[in-house]
């Protein structure tokens, strides 16, 4: 797959304990992105953050099972990312979803 130089970055900010159909929401989002043949997805677990409710989430040595922030990032064309939006609208009950323009410098796979 070759991406054009001008693409879009979709970012989804949720909590790691958020669920959909009794499975981790971040996992369900990545599986849906794969099903839609998007270019790829990366899930990053945050060590600290807060959302609209201003409740602090952080990873302390003795509290590793906290509901830490999770960010799913997907870069593709805007048209392709728009295929995922209805699924996100249905599944993301709390969180933040952003889209921004990005310049793709290189995207290769064998």
C-alpha cells in the first residue's frame, strides 16, 4: 500500500478499561481498522493523564492496575479514516477523537 504525501491522523483517547462487547475497546478499534484495510494502527498506554471529569489517572508502582489513558493512532487518507467514524461513534462512550492533516514522509512494507 502506498499512502499519498498528504494524509490524515486519527487519534482516539480512551481509558484502558473501556470495553465493547466484553473486550477491550482499544483492541476492538484496532481489529475494526484492520478489517477496513486501514494502513495501520498503534495503541499507546499513557502513564498519566486526566479527561473531562478532571479525575487523575496515573501509574504508580503499587497501583499498576489503574485505568490509564490509551491513545490509538491511525494514519491513512481522510476518505479511509471516515470509514471508521461510524464504528467509533457507536463504541466510544467517553473519550476524545481528533483528526488532523499530516505529511507522510515514508510508508513502506515488504
